[in-house]
């Protein structure tokens, strides 16, 4: 820049400012994705996060405050870039050509020193006086995009075959014949609620009490760990992984999945005599992706007849969601396979809902006082301890609701209860896994014994050291292990007695 004048100087200045602005944007985006999803920001895959972040922000603080926040952030970012350009423009005001040449030479030596530092790879980059982290950052980001592109090609190949192709034309799910099947995804229900002692003191007794209550009503459970394809958010990736049997670890993989002919788990249930529904209280806009799954019916937030107030971003409490789902199931002449998203444990975790008598749920207006109670998100999120407290209490509410629902309104159904993903790193801490609990609840011993090969523990508490299973492997397991009905011992004896006669 010291060597240039006129148009070349202005072009160079614009390029430097644009590059610096882009790097600043990517680093700020990294702060967000590392905090929420424990991974770097990928410009190719993650632009959808901007839209979803906007939806969450407006649902939490309101449209006016959300606009103010976005404007402030963009203004701050632009101010930094403009200030940098203004300061660098001072190079153009140097008059004496010898001074400009001398300055350029001096900076050239400094640049050489930086390059030497890059080549020498100092062991502790943070202690390096001339470390050119921006150069390395840009190179690594390009490499990240290249790896993502190669990964998508490999994923396309995986779509060509289905591990259950050998079962084509065979009858499936005979072990579940005549039973309703509920697949309940619990928002942000991750391994940390049992691994973190501060959370475990509340959640473990809750699971034990659910186990005791269910046993008194003839229900038993098996519990284990699944590895989710995502962490901190993007719940639809977990739904897609479980139902498609594919590792939908990013948005591009998910998009390829819904454009494929891979049969979802619920589509397979539908082919074999079940009515399949999705109960999605978080969906408030068009959801064209739902067409891939092959549901008989999709019930979004506006289809569930909730007349109560929202709980900030959460459109309705889990108790109402389950009540509405049961009404739909009861009205069916066929067994139902219902995929249900329970969202009361979604951020901002305030206010915390409370159980009411099931017969009093009605149209949901009974929850209005609860929706008006509690501290606003701005207060809850001002202290990390407050956020953690509200988070774990929301998980406790979700589990209590599920346990009470099965105990009170279970109707001999089979329940698959699982977390969609771990919460954000601010709650799990560094180095957390992507594991989530899974619980199989039923009053049919035959169904439970089929999960023994997976090493699931008896009861509602998974074994702490048990190996997790990829969430996307559950589709094949359920298809293969539930395809034949085991004949109960008393039926065998009756058949033998009749044959003897």
C-alpha cells in the first residue's frame, strides 16, 4: 500500500478491508457454532443456522428486540471494518516517495519473519510474537470446505444401498402387531444430565421414581445410550438419522436424504398396517421436508388446537402435546406409529411448566398462569448458574410428564423415548460426547428381551460405562429384531394340549 497511489491504492485497500471483514465474520461465527454445536462454522453447510437463529431469537425476546440486537451486531462489525480501512488509508497520505519505499521494505522484512514463523511451526502458537493465525485460519477453512464436499460424495454413494434391502417383500414388525408405537424425542436430553453431578442429583431420582411407578402398572424398561448426529441444536438431523438409518450429521447430508428414495422407519410401519403421524409443536411454518418421511398426517403447532399462551419460544407444554397426540391415536381404527417432538426443554428454559391433572388439560388454557410466571429470558440468561438450573428443571419436567403419561394413559403401547442431542457446550462443558439416553418402555416382556443384544440396562437408568450405539443404526435393528413375533409360552402349551386332544 505504501508503494501504490490512486486507483491501485484504493483497490488494495478495498481488498484488505473485505478480507479482514470476512475473516472477522467467520471468527465470530466460529464463536457461535463452537458455543452451540461444538464445531467450527462451515460457510457451505451452516448458512441455514442464520435463519434458525433468527427464529429462536425472535421467539425468545420478540421481534423488536431481535431487530435491535441484529442491527447492533452488524453495526459493530461494520464499524470495525471501516475503522481498519480508515487507519490503513493513512498509508496513502505519506508524501515522500523515499519514505514510502523505506516503509515497504521494512514491512517486507516483517512479512518474511511471519513466513519463517509459519514454516517453523512454533509448538505454542499463542506465544509466537509474529504468528500469522489469519493465514492459517483461512487455509484451514478452505480445507474444511473441501473435506465437506468430499464427504458429500461419499454420502451419495451410501444412499445407493439400504442395509435392509434383503428384507424387501417380507412382513415386518410382527412383534409389535396391534400395538401403538410412540417415538418421543426429548429436546436437549443428553448424557450430561446423568454425567454431571449437579444435574444428576435431580434427574437420577426422577428416573428411579418413574421406574417404580411404571413397575406398579405392569411396565418395564430398558435403557442405553445413542450417539446423536448433532449437538446443541438442529434437532431435525437427529430425527432424520433415526428414521432414515443414515448419519445425517449436517444440513447437506439431510438435504440429500430427503431427496432420496430411502424408506423412513415410519414409512415402513405404514406399509405394514400402522397409521403414521408426526406431532410437531415446534413447526409454525411450511415444512416441505415432511413429505419425504411418508406420514399419513403431520400435526404442526397450529393443528393441535392449543388455546393457551406460549412459553416464550416453546409453543405449548409437553403435557398438552402428549394429550393432543393421544386424542389422535384414540380416534384411529388402526394401530398408530407416532413420532412426537417434546420441546418444553428447549431454550430459553423459562418459564418452567408444571404438571396438571390429565383430565384438566382441556384446550390448554389451564397453562396460562404458568406461561406468565417465571423470570424473563434476559434475567435467566444473565447468570450461568441460573441457566443451568432452568435447563435441568425443564428436563425434569419433560421426564416427569412422560412417566405420568405412560403410567396414566399408556394403553399397552410401546414407547421409544430418546434425547435428540446434547445441550450446548455452556451446559455440558468441554469434551462432552454426543451421546443421548434412550429408554424402551412397554408391558410386553418379549419386546424388551429383543434389546438385550444391544446391552441396554434394565430400568430407566443407562449403565454409565456402556458403549453408545449410533442413532442411525436403530432403524435396521428395529426392522430386523421386531419382524417376527415370539409365541408366548402359555400359547405353546395351549397349542400342544389341543394337538394332544
